[in-house]
C-alpha cells in the first residue's frame, strides 16, 4: 500500500454543539443588556430635557407701557411686574428679618418661595453667619425696599438692613436697642414651578447674588 493510504488524517476537535449554543445565548443576553442600558439612558435624557424646559426662567416683555412676564407651558401664564416685585420683597423680608436668629425658622419661612437648589445654599450662608456673629444679642429688620427690573430683565432689590444690638445698661434704662443701619442689594432670578397653596402663582426665587451698591 502507498504511504498516502497509510497516512491518518488528524483533524482539530470541534466545539461541542451544546457549548456553541450556550455561547450564542450568552451573546444574545449581553446584546439585550446593552440595548436596555441605551434605552434607559435615552429615557433619562428625555425626562431631564423636559424638566429643563419646564423650569425655564421667566421672560419679561413690555406691553402698553407695562412689563409683563410669562412662560409658555400647557397653558399660558401671565404675571405682572408688580407680582414679581412683591415676590422679591417677600423674599428679602423672609431672608433678612428676624427677632431671634433661628436657621430652622428662617428656612421654614423661605421654603414656599425658593427652589430646592437655592435652599441648601441659603442654609449654608446662614450657618456661616451664625458662626461668625453672636446673633443671640441681635435682631434685624429691613426698610426702604426698592425692586427694579431693567431692560435686560435683571431683577434687583435695594434695601436697608437695620441691625439692633441688645445691650443691658445700668440704672433705670434697662434693655436698650442700638440700631445700626447699612445698605444692601440682591440680584435674583425668578422661575416658575409647582403651584401650591402657599405659592398660588408658582413663582420661585432660583438664584441670589448679594453685593454692595456702588
């Protein structure tokens, strides 16, 4: 017999059929997880985008000599400039007036008219103020509040801060309050949000910049 006929062909062992099926199923499962993750990411992105659209800042326009602010939603909301000014004045009083300095009480007063993001920032500011000063002997009030809205829609509140120092004096004078007056300004951003019983217009202070007037 020829040598060629005596040769034995050696073939590589093939993968078992069952193992191939398991690998195929594993790949399908992996692809399904990837598709699911991408779909979930798209859903989250869509919800975030919708949230941003619904929290757009107010646009203030002038009509017949009166500035009006509005934001398109499922229905049009018309808000007068006077209502915005009342909101900002209300915020200034709740933020800067107190008989007895209490972070918990002040934050409770501010909650209905400020956004959730601003709440945490104000709480940090109040904590720093409490640490820096002995407010137990102080009370503070505001006066001469003036709110303006310029052509660039900047909303600015100018006001006097009246700080009273409680000092125990001898004799028949007893407890005397010594007033210290200083000027202050805030620039705020207003957005629309959820309508509540305490905030029927759904107007919220979303950002505040404190600075001294020139």
